[in-house]
């Protein structure tokens, strides 16, 4: 597996992790300003995050199949 694919997989996982982490500063700040509870936002983000996970898997699989260098 090439370095590019590994970096792509890492960046995708960090993006998804930051969206879900309850300790992400910007996420909590936006929720606090909008007065939305974290549990409600987590339920609302379920489908988009699932789609991001699927898209990330497809990206990595395509990168592996194309044997990017």
C-alpha cells in the first residue's frame, strides 16, 4: 500500500472522529451557541457520518486498487 493511500485513510478517520468527538472544541462551541444538546446533534449526524464512512472506505479501496504511488 502506498503512502498516499495511508495518508488518505488517516485524514478520513480524523475528519470523522472530529465530527463525533464530544471534546472537539469547535463542534461544542457551535452547539453551545445554537443551544443544541450534544445528544440531539449526535442523532442528527448519524446518517451523514455513516455516508462519510462509506465514502471514505470507497476512496481508500479505489486508491488501493489503482495502486497509487
